[in-house]
C-alpha cells in the first residue's frame, strides 16, 4: 500500500489495483472487464470460471478495509455484451450501500440505460475538486487526470541481466493511469520519461521504483 | 500398355534393387518403410508400385486412391510434377492433384467436384479435408497413404497429426496400405511402429546408397581477428563471394530468416553485378515469389539463392553445383540434407562449404565431418499424449461429420501417441469440449461442441465452426500480417509483434527490399519502397534448434581425438585454444569443467557438459534450482550446444556447491520436476499448446478481425490455469512435455551418471574464456529465482525513454 498526495488530496494506491480517495471516500477502479471469462466461454474458449470470481473477493476485502461511500469505475466495467455475469453483478449492486458511477469506456457496449436501471450513474467523464476522471488517458491544463484503458505495466531491470514485467500505477505530472483491476486482462508495457513516477504492484505490495541509473 | 519397367528403360534408367523390392512388396499388398536418401529415386520406388497395380484396371472409379503426404509445400510441387509425368505416360486417364495451403479456392472446388486418382498434400491440408461432412465418401476408394520424408515429421506435432489421420482412415478402410519414406534413422523399428501402427504385414526396405559428401570449412586468413561469438558470419563474405563467382549456381543456407535477409543484402552490396541473378527464399515470402525463385533455379537463371530450411528438402535443382551452410546446421541429418541439394542426381557426389560464424563452430565442423562418415542421422523423440493436437483433431471431426466417442476411443488407443490414453483422461477431454470444465457450474454459458440425441459430438454453432476451420494446423506462429504495396502486390508475411514495434515512416528490410511502413490496415501492412539506407531487419520467432545427442557425442570426441589436431580447422583454432588454456582448460573426457568469473554484469558460473542445447536448457534450470535451495538467489541463464551459464548479482560459494554435491544423480527426477514448476520453461511450450488446442485464436487471415473481444495471449492463459486450474490437462501437458524433452528418453540420467565418474574442475578465471564467450553474450535468457518478487523489485530500476525518441 502506498499513500500519496496530489493537489492537497490523499490517495491510497492499493495492491488490489484500486485507488482510494480519502477526502471523498471514493474507490477508483479501472478496467474490471466483468464477464470477460464468460464471453470467452460462450464462444467456446474454456477459460477457468474461477478467474471471474476474483472481482467479488477482492471488492469484499476492500470494503472491510476502507470506509467506501462511492465506487467510481473508470470504464470497461463489462468486457462485452450481456451475459449471465450481468445477473451476478446486479445482485451485488443491490446489496451495496455506496453509490456508483461509471465513466464509459470502449468495451462498455451495454446501453447506459441498463446500468442506470440498476442504480449506476453513467457519464462520459467526471470533473471534481480539480480532478478529471475519464476512461482514456488525456491532457488537461487545469485538472489532474485519473484514467484507465491502458492496463499499464513496466519493464524493470537489475544487475545480473535481470528483467521483470510488472503491472503498475503510472503517474506523469498531470495524470495517473490505474492498472487493470480485473483478472485475465494482460499488460501493456510503457516506457517512463523524465518526470514520470512508477508504482509497481506485485499484488502484495505497491512499491515506488527508482528511475534511470545508466 | 507399357509397364513400369519398360517406362524406366525408355528413360534410359535401370531400376535399382530397392526400387524393385518396393514394387514387389507393394504388389504383394504389404505395408512398408523405405529408408533412402534424398535424390536416390525414392519417389519412383513407391509410385511405381502404386501405378503397377493401377495399370491392371482399365476403367477407374472416380475418387482419390492414393494420398501422398509431404512435409513441405515446395516438395509437394516436385512430387506432383514427377508422379504426373510418369502417370500420364503410362495411364493417360489418371491425374495427380495437389492440395496445400497455397492451393486457391477455385482449385479446391474443382478438386471436390472432380477428384483425381492421386493427391499430394501436407498433414494440415489433409486435416482440412477431414473437416468436411462427406469425407468418408470422398475417400471410399482410397488404397494407399504414402508419407514422404517421415523423419522430418517424426518427433513433431505434425507427425502426431499424421498418426491420427492414418488411424482414423484405417478404421473406415481396414485394407488401407501405409508406406513411409525416411532417411536412415538409428531406431528404424520405432520410426516404423509410430507410422504404421500395430500391424504385422509390413516390410522394411533399405536403399544401399552412399552419397559422397565433401565438407570444406571456410577459414579466415587470420585467426587472431576471428570473432569468439556471433551468428552472422559476415566477416567471411569475401570468401563466399569468391565461391559464388566461381560456380554456376550456389545455394546459401542460413538458419534464420533474418540472417537470410542480411546475407542477401550484403552480397548484393559487395557485388552489384549480382543484381538480377541473386534471389532469396524463405517461408515468409509470398508464394508467387517463392515459386518464381524455384522455377528460375531450375531454368538456370540464378547464380545464387540465399535461403532457409524452406529449400531443405527433396526439391530437385539439378543446376546447383555448390552449397554453403552459414553457422551450425545443428544436426548431421540436416547437414546431409542440405549438402544433398548440390549434385542432386543419383550417385553424383556433393560438396558443401561450412562457414563457422564463431570460433567454437570450427570444432563443430570437424564433428560434422565425422558424422557424415557414418551416414546416420539423429533419432527423433516422438511426442506422447499431445492433448492439444488431439483436441484440435476432435474439433476437426466435430465441425464436419461429428464423432461417436465410444467408437473413436479404441481408434485413438491404436496410435503410438495416445497408446496410454485412459477412460478418465478421455472423459476429461470430452468434458473440456462439451462443458468447458469438469463440473457443471451454475450460470455457465459455455458453448462449443453439442451432444446430439444419438450421442454424436458435433459443432452446431457456425461461428465456432468457422473459427476452427481458420485456425487448423499445428505449425504455430504468431499472428502473421501480409505485407502489401500501397498500389497492390503482395510481398509476404511478417509476424505481428515485429510490426507492432514500428511507427509509420519507419523503414524495414523485407524480401531484400527496404520498405517504409505507411500504415497497418485489416491485418495488412501497407508499405512503399524506400531509399533510406538505415533499416531494421525483422526477426522471426522459433528459429532456435538444438544439437542432437548424436552431434554432441561427435563433438566431445572431436575435442579429444589426436587425429583432429592435423585438420585445417584445428590448426586455425590454435590461438583460441591457447587463450582458453591460459585462463582455464580444454576439458578431457574424464573432466567436467566449471568456470567462474566476474564482469560488470555480475557473477558468471559456466558449465560445460557438451550435451546440446536441449539438455543444457533443462540442466541449467536444474542446477539453478539446486543452488537456489541453499539461500535466496536469482539466476539469469543462457545455454548453447556446448554448455550453460548461471548469472547472478551475488556469487554462490564454490565450497557450498562442491561440498553439497549438487551434481548428484540422486533425486534427479524430483528436482527437475520442481525446477520446471519454479522456472518459466513450460511457459514457452504452452504457447504452442494454447494455439493448437484452440485457446488462442489468431484472427482471420486476409480478413478484418471480426473476433473482437476474443483475442488473448497464451501467456494470460498460462497464468489463469496456473492460478485457478492447475490440474487442467493442457497446463499439465506443458509441464510434461518440458520434462520429457528435458530428460530426453533417459539421456539426462546418463549425463549425470557420466558426471559421477568425472573429475570436477572448478576454475576461477580473471576474465571470460573463449569457450564461455558465446554464452555470456547471449541475450536470450531464462530465469529462476528463490527470492520473493518484493525483495527482487527493491534491487531493480527503470530505464527511461531516451531523449529525442
């Protein structure tokens, strides 16, 4: 776990891949890709079903750890069209006291009306307290951006020709890209520039990584 | 009507003993295996038998009677032409067709309407035929299956495909004859048993032909400047150019497509007169260009062709006078095969020039020459329980006619590959296809294969059937993209991961041209010609092969045999040997050498078992595992055919290593199994398994990807199986294959038995030795660690994007 400060607000980068915004009691989640496993299975590709259940386990643990008043999904909540996973999700939403907002992503092909019907607010982007929340990475002069979409990872190097690819929270001066929260999602490797900050997520720990050393 | 013998006479040929033997055995209704080298007239030995029988009948029924399976498309063209010529002259009504991945849609439709007497095809294309609904009818007149170059298929998953096809077709037509043609193998009985199955009525025919093969090493004038590592061999280009200029036609064999592109370029650069008479041939080049090159070779229009294994087999290019092999051919078999490209006429001798790309390969050259004296190629390790190939085969049947599990099960048990398949695992596979898991779960919507009322398993969903049809075949590659000029005209294919690294405007070399990337569109790479001198060369994956056991034995002998000291190769090596002995030793048969030295990169520990790449890969993992039990440590490993290296950021002590007897034979099996689980070795094997079994869908060729949201990498599957379903048979197959191929039929045990009788010599060196150099500079590496991820990360750093990029 790593606690950082941006624009006088405090954010906890959690090993689950979520970010907790303390001042607003809001949990940020990007790229959950619910129903991805079901979608593959429906098309004859046998991904183990257990891989899908990881979402609910992880979220239950987070609810016990933080006083969450609001869930803010940064897009790609559902992987594809509706399948039975939708029913599971609906049942889960009904049990929650916290409010829910979905910033739409490219995979969200389920109509907004259906999300609204079960109580989610659906928006294209969200602006709050000098922060801008969207699915896609973007540049805003006045706002700090939180986004997803990329499934960011980095390549680490060490002596003895060691190399590792790890998922990460990828922060540049005006933007933070969250790692994918969903299981079975893959990585896209980014190369940091001067001024970027990388918090690698091992699933157990979030660690800030030293840059360069050439 | 003329007989086969008369036809031979008319050609001015005298039948050889093995040809007559084949004709006779075939006439007696026998199955068989013919061992004969390429270019010996083996095609006529089998086809003569088939024709002799066909000539007895005047009016033939419409339908395929003879199937000829070849491993290579280029070879299929040759066989079709040769057999058609002979057939036309003896029985003008009979035709021979060809069906490969290159066959056009219209040609396929024609073959379906009007099947010919004979069909020359590849294992993959034959499976496509089995995926049609009426295949039992289209094969109802089938009399014989001939499998050509069986040694090339044996020990590959394509070989498993052939086993399945034969067992399946034989279940419909018990009278079906099966013949194999193979180079001479050590274990002939095994090769026969795998192909022919458990039958009694067979013969083995051996062609007693010794081809004279001369090997000449291309040596530099000055050994002092000879590189200790590298794989290109460009420094010897002037000598190669001289050979090219001296001969009418030269074939230059390279081991990878990238190497092929580079040599083509450099030759043309060095001698612009070659323009117009130099060409390139590799598997990624568009078929039209490939066929043109093959044709131009026959017409004697080309002076030099740079090629990869795509021109290895059978193809008869009589004008070729001269062959050059660049870098290690990795096996005696392949070397003989390639040498056979020149002087491709029965009894004519062949010459091949061997170009060592680094000093160590000179030792190999000597070993190869000794291997050729014995005229025997290496044995292949057959695959067992390839569930991925079986699942693909079951799907192939399920998208066509469908299959009855009860009927199919005993047929499968009759194949060599699945002889130990039991009811339990058979049920697992059926569940995998029908339910996608082993237990029925609530909410699950899995759809693939349906069970019909009569118990037949059949695919009803059209999308699933189409995806399977498009991804059939066991040769695995990354998603391939077509390269096309903006104005039209295809150049070939390149793997997606290479293009993914390019930006529009970047220049790369392909098919000998410098091309600028304009954009990527619908699985096509649109390019224009570029004048830019700077360009990238695409690399193609999967080019790495291991030394055979056979060649490793030869190599070990070569190192210590007195007589070799007088060879030009060893004389040339003298400065290298001198340097090696100054820092370390040249190990003798009773010595096992370990070297330790430190560089900027960390602590190198190098072992020299001389057992070949495959054994060293497993051994490196095993040794790393054993050392990692002493204390938390992380290794990066490299291996080649001579030895392997363990590199770490902290040293492990010599005394700890020796006192704990880490080279022991005890617990070899358990330790290797554990090291496979800890290391990532099985991950690479899983890549093929995921594609073959249909988990990873590679997209539609020539069509925009419609499989939206369905693409995922094999690595991701590996991780979810490992985490959520470790008893999955496909995941288990990856571990078992890694283990089996690491153990190599007990060879690993022998290796450790040998070591037990050897003196272990640990040398602390002040700098890297010549023997170690190719290893420590190799960037293709594996890793194994007993440190936690969290601890390792704390020691690591990020590399920033360079300014200006």
